[in-house]
């Protein structure tokens, strides 16, 4: 078991939840990747249209 897996088990074992601790190991990285993807999409694809200064 790697250090990150060990510490994630320690952190999430204390949080009572309906999910198993193995499922958390898949959800947390998926959430971080989705947040990064959404933030990059907002920054580069949906940039706000700025008005030119007169």
C-alpha cells in the first residue's frame, strides 16, 4: 500500500459515510480531474468577452 493510499484511508475512515473506503479512492481523483477540466475549459474556451478601452 502506498503512502497516499494509507493516509487517505486514515482520513476517510473517520468520516462516517455510506460509501466504502475503496470507492473513495476512485471518487477523490475523479473529482479533482473534473474540477481541473472544468476550470481549464472556463479559462481557455469560455473566456469572457472584454470591451476595448477607448
